[in-house]
């Protein structure tokens, strides 16, 4: 029993260290624009400046918050998230609530995108004229990025800590780290991440997976990105070049 508990604690500790390390590397490399410069050298005419900035930043995030955690925990350490589903599968009621919450999130994100605070940081894809390809790039970029993000936070980190320490310690660890990784994006984002983090952890707890958290987070991110462009007269949408 002590050996099992020790193994659980070690795995949870590895998850905490991995979150700190991978997010540090993500922000460091994104800030230095290493991937952006590499893409620009190899494919100088593939992206306009704003699209290249967005694509390289999101791809860096996908690598360090999605791909590398997957390789470390799933491939090397053999972590299977379904093995931590210690509760009965969520019934239809909880998923009805998830869908309703997704709709509320979309509406709330659309309304909040009109505020000056949101406009300071959104859209992250900075180009004056948006064509369908920009909408597609923004949508897919956020979806892949958020999927890896939630796999890491509300999948690996959440369930390993829940298994090792219990609900409240796992929640505290998740919220502290989640707020910490938002600090580089500003105080507004760091503070706002706390209630959002609580909701996403509860969704993972009651559904037994990170998929509901991914859905809500993705809806918020994609809606904010597109709506903040639509609601800002500084940007234009066009169908054809």
C-alpha cells in the first residue's frame, strides 16, 4: 500500500514539475520567436506577419503543452486517463448541462468581446483584413492548442493529483499553477483564470474526463477570437482577395 501511494505521489509530482517546466519553455521560446523566425526563413511568403505571429505562437504552445506532455506521460510513463475514472460514467444530465454551459459561454464571450479590456489582447491573430483562411487558421489554431492545454491541465495534472492527494489538494494545485501560467498574459487573465479553473476542474471531476473542460474552454477561446474581430471596426471581414 505504501509503495502504491508512493508511486502515485511520484507521478503527481512529475506532473507538477512538467507543467512548470513545459510552460516555462513555451513562454521562453514564444517570446524569443524561434519558431516564427524558422518558419519565416523556410517559407518566407507563406504567411503575412500577423498570421505568422499567431501560427508560430500557437504551434509552440501545441508542442510544449500538448505533444510533449502526451509523449512523456502517455507514451513513456504509460499513463491512461481512463484508469482514473473512479466514478460511474456521467449520465445524460451532466452533458446537457455542459452543452448549456457551452452556449452560455459563447454568448458571454461574444458580449465581453466588445469591451476595451478584451480588445487589448484579442484577437491574437493581428491582421487588419480577415479572409476565410484567417478564420480557419484562428479556429483550428485555438482548437488544437486548447485540446493539448486541457489534456495537460484537466487531464494529466488533475487526475494524477486527484489520485494521489484527493479533491481539495488537487484543486488547489491545479488553480495555483493555472493562475501562474496566466501571469505572463496580465493580471486580468491571471485573476480570471481562477473561477474558470474551478469550473473546468469540476467538469473533469464529474464527467471523468477532460473533454467537457476542453469544449467549454475552446468555445470561449474561439468565440472571443472571432467576435473581438467582428466587433472591432479596426478589422474587416472579406470573402475574396
